[in-house]
C-alpha cells in the first residue's frame, strides 16, 4: 500500500499545474530599474538652437541648428527627432557644406523638402522625406556674393511644382532677385527680373489657379511687397500688373520702411482666401526686423497698408508670424533675458481697423541671459497645435546677416533655454511647454510627484509624473511632466511645464501633491531655503505663486486648500480662503514647535502635525492642528529626523521615525500609548526616507531599501526584514525624502538617486521597483482544505503525498510550515529554501520531508516565497493556511467504521411521534451529521443537523403510522461512514387514550436502561483501540 501511495505522489508532481494568474506589472518585477527621464539624447540637447523650423504636416517637422550644424526630422509632432536625415543629405552625389541655413516643405507633400546649404549658396531637394537628396538644377547660377535669404515650394500643378528662392547682395550697388526652378525639369534656375534684395518669397496658396508669387524686397529707398504673375511655361514673372503701385511700401504713409542695408529678417502670412486674381482677395500680413524704427506687423489689403502696433506704439522687431483661423501670432526677435521667456503676442482681430493684442499665459522659453529669442511660430496643417522654436544669435544688422563665418554673429549661446515648444488649441495656444531640443542644464533631479492609476487607454493622463531639476551655477531650474494612458509608457515623452531662475544656486526643489481625498488635485513645488512656492491645479499647465511664504525648510499638503510650511523650527499654516471677492492664502505664522531646529514635516488629517529636528533626534507632536505641542523622547540615535505616519494611524496612532545618523535603526511610537521608542531592528542603519503602504514599511538607507511586511507586529526582528538592492548601480545613494510608493495590483517603489545627474551612467536617476511579493502569495493547491490523505494502516501514518502550490512569478525558493493549529502557534515542521524542480508547478513531497504525519490527525500548512530569480532574499506574504486530515487506520478487520445505531433500533415500530434518537460514537469525534428522511435515498431530508452530542430529539410531530429513515456519521475531526436505520411511528389510537412514553429531553432517549450487550461492545472496542495504539508505539521504537 505504501508503494501505491508513493507512485500516486510522483504522478501528481509530474503533471504541470495551472499557473497563477500573471501579476500585472508595467515595470520589471523585484528589480530596480530607471525611468526614462529628460536626457541628452532626446529632450535636453546641449548645445542646441532651433534656428530654422518648417512644418510639413500634423506630425512631420524639420529643423536646423545653424551654429551647431545639425539637421533633424520629427515624425511625431516634435516630441522626438531623427538625425539620420542629415547623413542622407551628406550622402548626396555632390556633398553639401553644412549647416543647413533654411528649409522649405511642399504644402501638399510632407516628404518633398528643400534646404539651403553651402553658406547660403546652394539648394538641395528630397522627394522621399530626406532619405535621398539631389542638388537642385545642378547648382546655383547666381553670383558668389548673392546669398539665399528665403526658399519656398509651390503646390503641385500639372504633375510638377516650382521652387523659389529670394536672394540678396551685401554691396549697396547690386541687388538680389527671385529665382525659380521647376521640378521634373531641374534644368536651370531662372531669375524673375525683380532686381531687389529679397528677404521673403512665397507662392500663393492658390498657386495652381492664380499663378501668383509674392516677395518682401528692399532697395536703397524702402522695403516693398511685390506681387507677380507667373508664366509657368517659360518660367518668368511679371511684377508690374498686380497692384497699383506695383511695389507697395510696407509702412504707414507718414513713416519710412527699412532700406536694403537696414533690413535683417522678414516674414509673410496669407489671409484665408487669398487669391492673386482679385484685389479684394489680396490680403496678407508682413513683419520685419531691421535697424529702422518701423519694425512691426503690417496688414496689407492689396495696396493698402496698416501697421498693427504690436508693441502699443513702440518698435516691435517681429521675427516671424503665424496665422490660423482668425488668430495671428507674432514672435519677436528679442526675449526677456531675466526670465528666459520668448516674446509672443496674439490678436484675434488683426483685420479690424484697430486690433487688440495680448500675451500668452505661459510663454515659450528662449533668450535666457542673451535677450535674443528669434521666436519662429507656426501651426500644424490642421490648426490644432502651434509650435515655437527659439534660438540665440548676434545677428543685429544686415551686415551681420551676411557674415556666415564661425565663430561669428550666427553663433549660439550655451544654456539659453532655446527649445521647441508646443501649445494646443484647447489652451487657446496661450500655454507653451517645451517638448524637445531644450538647451538647458540638469545638475540634479531633486524631487518628483506622481499619480499612477493604471492602464486606461481612454485617458492620456491616467498616469502622470512630475520631476523637479536644478541646474546649479545660477541657471534655470525646471519642472518636467510625463503623461501616459499606459503605465509602461511613463517617461516615454517629457515636456517642461515650468522653468524659473531661483535667484540663487538652489540645490533642492521639493514637490508635493494633494492626497486622494482632496477637494481637487493639485501639485506644488517649492525651492528649499527660499520663499518661492507654486501651485498648479491643471496638471502643471499653469502655476500660481503661493504668496507670502516663509523661508521653506519643508512643507506638506493637507489638501488643495491647506498647507503646512516649516521654517526651521517654526510652523506656518496657509489656508486658501475667500476674502470679499477674492481668494487668497490666509496665514497663521511663527508657531513655536518647541524644538531647537526643524528638518522634516509630516501630518495626519487636520489635527496631527509632526515635526522632526535637524540634529538632536527629537520629534514634536501636535494633536490639535498646531495649537499645542509635545516633544517626544529623543530617538536612540540623534541626527536629522525623518517621520512616516502609519497608513492606519486613525486606528492605531503609530508613527515610524529614523535619523540619518549611521547608527540609526527605524523606530516605532504609538501616540498616546508609548513611553519609549521601540526599535524595529532593520538590517541596515542610517535612513533618509520611509514609506508605509498596504501594511508594508520601507526604509531607504543609502544604496537600497529595507522592507518589512510586519511593521505592526508586537516584536519585529531582523529576520522579518528584506533588503531590496538588485539592479541598483554601485554608487546609488537615495536622496532625502524621495522614497514613495504607489499601489494598485502591486506596490511600486520610487526613489531618487542623490548623485549629480548622468543619464547614460545611470547616476542621479529616478529608480522604480515593482514589489510583486508584497501583496500576492503563492496559492496552496494540495492538500486542499478538508482533504483526507489516505492512511497507511501498516505504518499508522499517511501514505506518500505532496504539498503543491501555484507558482508566484519571479519566485525562486519557498518556505513551508506545518502546524497543529490555524494560528501556527504550535509549528511542527519548517522547511526553508525549497527549490522546486518544476518551477511551473512547485511543491515538495513527503518522501523529501523528515517528518511523519500520523493517521487520524488534522494538520495546517502554509507557504511563502523566500527569494527571487535574481538571487535576492525577498519574502512574500504567507499563503492562506490550509488544513488536511490523515485518515484513521485499523489493524482489525471488521471493526466498525460508522457510529452504532442505538435507538430507534433498525426496523423498530411503535415509535412516538416526537422521537428521540441516540447512537454510539467515537471517543475523539467532536461533531456528527444527522439526517431524517421519508425515503431511504435521503434526497430530500426533513432534518439535516450538525450535532456535538450522540443524541437528537425531533422538535415536531411525525405522521401516525408512517415509516421513516434516519442516518448518522462522524463529521469532525475524522469523517466516518454512514449508519442507517428505519422505524415506524405508532398508529393513531381509535378507542382508548394512548399513554405516551416519557422521554428524557435532556438526554434525548427514553428512560430505559442501556442493554448489557451495548456495554460489552463498547468495552471491546475501547480495548481494541488501546491495543492498536500500543502496537504502533512499539513498532516505531
């Protein structure tokens, strides 16, 4: 029989079990890894200038960085850039000389692109999006002192399209022209006979119909708008028939436009519905930058010119203009050098006699410390997104423009905050965020704030992470944001949502967010050591200054309307309140906490506030919102204090504390209950941050995190902790107060490395760890709860069987405990470091266990994971406990395996209508199952009871003269077979009154002596059981 049991056990393990449902994890489980953050490869590019920007479609953009000779293409709206387009250009048969000075894209084909190279002398064309390039028309025919100032490509007509360039000459005695070549022919460039210095040239948006070309051109007297009619057959243009006068001076009648040696840049935008065929439809805007005093934006209706007065009466050197559905945007060549903001202006009534201008709520960045932004503004083709590219140069005059040598006036500047910024139609194109090519410096990532809600493809902001970075050396600090519908895409794209000069070499920007129960979501940041703090309630799109802040040591966000600020050892409370018609921050100031210094701040609800000091290891507690304070006993290891409130504080009043001292453990205190600090005995010491989530306590100790699943246990020992370090770089040192946790289907840890930021070296990065062992457990499969394991009656213990459980993903080894009780107070067996042979169906069999399971005994078992497949010792929670029974055994054939029916005896008649039932049970049985039925199949019993005694009294009245069936079996702790009997109720009396038999209700049986034969049987059975036990004991010895 033992051999049979052994074979069954092996066959069970050989069959793979169904895997536990995969744990949902977007980051690598049980291994530290870095989140993609703004880097030199994508978002932050140093040095960088967005000198040229051309939009090909909603998604396709081209840009050139003139001083750094780089050329890029984006196919995702400027979020990321490809530089292989530059290599394609350099692979041309005739190799061009970089940089790229200008770019044009066909308005109806994003892949048809032309660039100006070779010190503004040559044009190269690609018809496949930049994969291959060809020198246009075999090279330029214009003189070597004639430079290309602008380039444009027409709509396709008759299967071809025209390319036009405008040229200018530095010498005052000569002029440039408009030159045109036709695709498909590329046999020659033809000058169009304008004979003026051209700074802008454009084909009409209705070119296939009106064959019109316009140019902004200058001579020694003025700057003009020139409109020409093209003869596309012989590639010529007539400039004198469109307007009267033929050349329209671009200025008010009483003002002077710049001359050819004064103008530097110009731009032109057509109004919707433009057509060169009709004077009433020849409406457009022109802007220019020059040394004259008339720089501005002009609205020109055929030959009527009106200055739009961007700067309210003063000169406005407008570098570029963009028009979209009634909105005109003007970008200046200058910038605010103190704030690093480009200068943009908007009007929604540009075609009215008097237009009104306004500025963006949050401008693009550029021109920091250079005061030059050169803002290039443009819309995508659908008009849903606006772009702004900024750059620094020292091109202030016409002569500077002609100087193409490096170093020279076209040089850029380091860390001038030049960037590509985007703004959405949903924000009125008035809120700009930098998305790429950002010329900034990141010295450190100092803090972050996050909302992680899981995967929601319908919500692009379901997961949101903010970063704070500082630059050091009195440069710009930045706030960054990444958003995604899927957790896996966190960090895929970043945008800078705020930037500021903290007016000092700020080393630490701290970020906080509102808790989940706040009236509204808000994110805050503050520069530690200053009085600068900002709040955003629209996911970082705009930021409002928190006014009248103290000097900030630390701060905490109770909700969007209440803040705690710590200024050294004094607490300040800010409440968002309506006073008269306005909302303001109402302050309660200079609250003495009773400490000599302040370092950290924590809270719970509206009443509990905790302040930790900087060096003495003291914590001050207020239980009434800061009105009164109590200083707790000094922590065992004095130092800078960190405090973590238990997530169930409202129930248990527990806080955890540690210091940064090298000898500090993590300690526990119950507010209102403790008299001294309890040490929790973590394996490491000196902690810079803690977090408590789903009952798990984590503490960052430098290069790693200690973690315990039983932080509230009466005593926490070192064996109750795990160290989480796998995957971390060698020099990681987690930053103060930056360990945080998010919880959904697992606990995800986030922590910042305090080293200076080095993306490729994985230094100063944001690290993430999915603790997939903290919440799920291995799931026990066999023996299942209540399962009966066969007994080997020869050995008086169980047949061979196996403990089996479902695999916990990433688990390498397990631990199994067996106990006599469900609470595992009486543990019989501990099996550590079980390394299952089959990882898909882990388990361990009895023949591998140095223990025998006695027949007739109930056992409890549980299992947990103890290490990961990365080789790190990390414990999961214990599985639910399962109990099983080893069946009872016997050495005597024919011994009864069911209770003995006592009364009514089988076949008894004349039984009362309210009968009592009794039987002889087993000494160890604690409960029985009793059934009473009208049929012997017991399909629909009229009584089913679980009883703790060997008797039962039917509470009602049975039918006269009817036959019934009853059965009983032992139920716990060892099930038995059924004993079944029948009886017939007494007949209904007819002539005389029947005297009912008296029943002892307390015993449930008639008051009659137990037959002698019953006692004989009971005595025999007892003796038999005793002999079996003695035999088993003797055999084992």
